[in-house]
């Protein structure tokens, strides 16, 4: 019986967290993201959405997508050649 009340409490907590996440400002979202000094950085901008970068290279653009696809293709080709 105690288990079902625990489940209800956890469901209520997750619903409250979802509602609070909808009300968060860009500064609050960015405060929760732990970006390293070098490497990948993610930042949320209020009217623009997510800004994902690797150093100065912006990854959520058309050329960033092409770079990622190129890397995935190169790794796939490498693995297929090694398995022969």
C-alpha cells in the first residue's frame, strides 16, 4: 500500500518539475547547463532556441550537420573496411 502512495508522490513531483521547466527563463536554463572550458557548449537563447557549438564552430546549422554526417560516414566506412 505504501508503494502506491510513493508512486503518486513521485508522479506529482515530476509533473511539478515539468510545469516549472516551462516557466524557466533562458538564464535559469543556462545556469543548469555545465559547459566545459573547451569543447562542446550548449546555450539556450530566448527567441532563437538552442545554440550548440564545438569551440567556435556552430553545430546546429546546415554546415554543422554536414560535418557531423561526414564524420559518421567516415567512421562507418572505417568499420566496414576493418571488418573485411
